[in-house]
């Protein structure tokens, strides 16, 4: 059996080697390395896939969040509601922009923002909400959008982990993650469901005026070379990365299906184990399982991780520390508050290998040894 990895990028490359090599060679031969034709082609294809009017490529998912905040003209001191249990980028960009992050606790089953906590956090200074579609399924967007409309707030979707997931509205409407808010922020970090061979990101929007601002900001605040209408940044998706991503986009649904099948295998094996709680799949969203994250119960998580390592099974903790305990945010008021669910999750979550290249032998090996853990 091939060694097990959290993410097996090499095996995925070998499956697509000819397509990817040809696409990269085409870029190299054209020598159009910055904003080459592949960038525009990929953006158009991604817009078609997601069902969004505009895709603005950028340097990474963190830039996508920052550029969204810049384009919405938020000012220092404006409040932005964010979840406590997330990757730091969600909150980091708010702080970097001189805005005030307002952290809320999350749901203990879905790990995502709770509408009632959002409603309680709204003040006269609140300008935006950043819901995170964590681990591969959507936050409760219908309720979040209702709150945003009620209070005239912007919604910036952090969709870094959920590209390809569908949101199911109560009226039967389906939309892709990232296309529901004012903007949707995508990451093409290599381990994502649609991963580049380096950094990359994109912003979704259905607002034509906002799209013009976003495109200007990622290109030094200009629409015409050397004429700068606003202060921007330099955040471009590399042409080589765009060419690779355009190839992989054609296989994205196939990749996501393989992740779902691996998750089904895990679920079947673990659902009756009292020391593990399998991921909850919400009724309003499909789940593409960017991560397969369990909650450990009544066992020593560190001992389980060591046991798995001895069996050649990697495991990770996403995330070991909530935002309210991060030293970087110690000067914000939320640092001294109580967020019991986030604290509980940081002490108990455990993520297993999850990628489209997992084989049945590997899945049997992983589930066998986890099921035998108490008998070791």
C-alpha cells in the first residue's frame, strides 16, 4: 500500500500530467507570464462553473478578503462580525485594514457561525459579516442574508474551503458557495479542492460596479496603465497557475465526488464509535469535505494522534487555538470574552486524510486502526 498523506498532490498531478504539462508549456512558449490569456480564460470558465457574473482573479485567498473589504469602502473603526473558530486570515484582514473584528462563538455541531450570535453582535457600527464555509459546507446563509438585509450590512463569504459546494434555499433555489453575498472569496492553495501549484485566489461577485472596483484594486488601483484612480495593491493570479487551474477545474466535480465517497466510507466506519463524533452534514448545503473533521470524546486526542502516526496515518488539528486566544488579537475587546464552543472544539477536533486520491486499501487501513484504538 502506498504511504498515506493528508493531501496527495503528486498522485493527482500524475493523473493529469499530460493536460497540465501541455497547459504549462503553452504559457512558457507564449511567454505571457503576467495577465496572460490563460488568466482571462480561467476566470470565464470559473464564472460559468460557479454561476456568478464576475470572477476577479488575485494572488491568494487572503488578498481576496482584503480586496473585498477595500472595495466596499469600509473605514477604520467599522465593525465586521466574524467567527471565533476559523483560520486566522478571516480575522487578520479585518484587523489589518484598521477595522474592528467582532468575534462570535460557533455552532458545536457544524463549527460555523450561528445566526442568533450574529444578531446579538450587531451594533450601530457594524458594516459587514464574514461567514466562513468551514471544512467544505456552507454556513446558514439564508438566515445570515436576512440579518444582513435587516441591518443593511455587507456579506463577504469566506469560501476558501467550499468551492463546488451548493447552497439550498428553502424555496428550492440552488447556488454555489461564494455566489450568495456581495463577494465570495476563493483560495487556490494547493491543498484546496481546486488547488494551484502555488498561491492563488479569486473573488466572485454579481455586482458589475463592484467588479470594476475589485479589478482596479488588485492592479494597483488602475484600469488604464499608469493612471491610478484609487489606492490599490498588487495581487495577480500567475498565468502559469491559471493554466493549471483551468485544467483542474474540468475535473473539480469528479474530485469533490471522490472526497464525498471517502467521507461516506469514514462515516460508515465511525458512526457507532462512542469516542468519535462524525461530521454533521447540514440540510441546506452539500459538503465537499475539504477536511474530514471528527470530534473526539472521552479519549486523549494527543495519544490518538501518536497512535495513528505509529501506524503510518497522518492526522491534523484544524484549529488548535481560537481567535479570541491569539496573541495577535490581544488588544481587541473580544480577547477577554468567553467562547466555550470554540474552546471545546479546539481541544477536541481531529482531521483525517482527505483527498480524491485516497484508495480503498488506505481507507480500510485508516478505519481499521482507528476502530481498534481502545483495544490497543
